[in-house]
């Protein structure tokens, strides 16, 4: 339908009702996505994806890298503490 053709009140009301229904659906989806339980569930799934691969096996290379980084940070903190303690 072109913009130049007049629409009947019934057509306008039908368009408004359809728009209202789409808006309500979108709002419901946003509320569901923002619910704390669902946000937490997504975070857990993302964390698991970092530790496990598609087959459910541990990503050992990533775990070793993270472990080495933690050991390095702890080692650096111990060294700093020893150096500061000598003064």
C-alpha cells in the first residue's frame, strides 16, 4: 500500500495491535535475558567453555597457561615482599 492511499481506521488499529504485540514480545525477551538467574547461567556457561572443549574434555593448555601466570604473580609478590622486608 502506498503512502498516498488512505487507510481505514480498522487498518490503522490492526497495525497498532500488531506493533503492540511485537513490542510486548521484545520486552518479554529483554526481561528474560536480564533476569539475574539467566545472566548467571550464561556466565557459568562461558566459564565452562573456557575450561572445557566441545567434546567436554579439559583444555589443558589453557589451564597450564593460567596456572603458570598465577605462579608467576605469586612469585613476584613474594620477591617484592622479601625485598621490601630487607629495608
